[in-house]
C-alpha cells in the first residue's frame, strides 16, 4: 500500500464503518470455533486493530510486509509478536491454531504461493478466514491507491486457496446491500473522470452516515452464521481449513 494509506488506516480502523463491520463479520465466524487459549496469526496485520480483537481467543502474532504498519501496531500497544515479512517468501517455525488474512492476497503478485505459505504456517485442521475485494468491474482509484494487483470473483478466490491445499468450508460475497450504489458510483466516477470514489472510501463519513453504513454491513453477520451464500457483493469472505490426509 502507499504510505499515506497506512496513516489513513491507523486513523480510521477503530471508527470507520467498513473496518468495524468487516471485523465483526470475521469475529462472528471465529466465535463458533473452539479457540480457547489458542495461538493465532494475522497475515497482513496492518496497523494492528484486528490483532487487538483476536486477543480474546489467545496469543496473537502479526505479520506485515511494512515496517510502517508494524510501527503503528506498537504505537497502539498491540500485545504479541510482530514479524516483518513478505508472504511470497515467508517461512515460519511456529504452527498456529487459526489465522486471518484480511484483504491481503490481492496485494501479492503470486497469490497461490502466498496462500501456500499461509497453509504451511497452520496446524492440521486449523482454519484461516480470508477476505478480498470482489469483481474486477469494481476496480477504481481506491484499488490503485492500495496497490492491488487484482479483484476476485468467488470461483477465482476458491481456486487460489484450493491450489494452495486448503479445503473450502464456506465462501460468499459480502457488502451485499451497498453493491449496487457502489457499482453506480464507480461507473459515474470513471465516466466523469473523477477521483471521488477513492476519497469516499478512505474518509470517515459524518457520524449518522457512518452509523447507518455500519448497521447495513454488520447485519450480514446473520447470513454468514447461517451459511448463506450471497450472490454478489463488494467483497468476498472465505473460510478455509487445512485438512491433512
């Protein structure tokens, strides 16, 4: 990611509707697992907010390619080991009970290799929750600011994870309610050659709007808990397990 995006993430991660709702959805999955006093790892831990939330389950390790991001983790007082590393070359000595890789694979040129290294870092039967941006047609300046390589459809993300050795337990689009408004916004921003799409997604909106958008997105926890696959959305979520024969 561009350096200024880490500063924005650090500022917005605890309050912005998207981060809060995404974290709530991921935690609703992990809450169903037996993770008491577990060892967890956050691949692409960014500025550390998810590490703080994962600490309810046990000891958390964070990995990020950016020393700037790890600096923000230290600034907010994250408890746990921090590792600077590239997922295309990462080799860890410890195996973990569970993992998250939230909006990570789209940054990496060889996403299959990165997923294989995540697979190797897990204990047998461990679960990793992945999220990723959906649909190449939604590509915008926001993706360029975050230095994305691609966006995925559901079959594409599942294919990457299966190639790495994972068994897919659940996958779905999410951010369903806002898909059509965001699709329209990005279409018109491209048509009019405006950069509003990027600024709208990276700026904390006014409190009433922020509260409304959080309520809309976090309501999708119900679909995730029921195992419902939403037909489209701005993002993807996938629960993948390391099954060893």
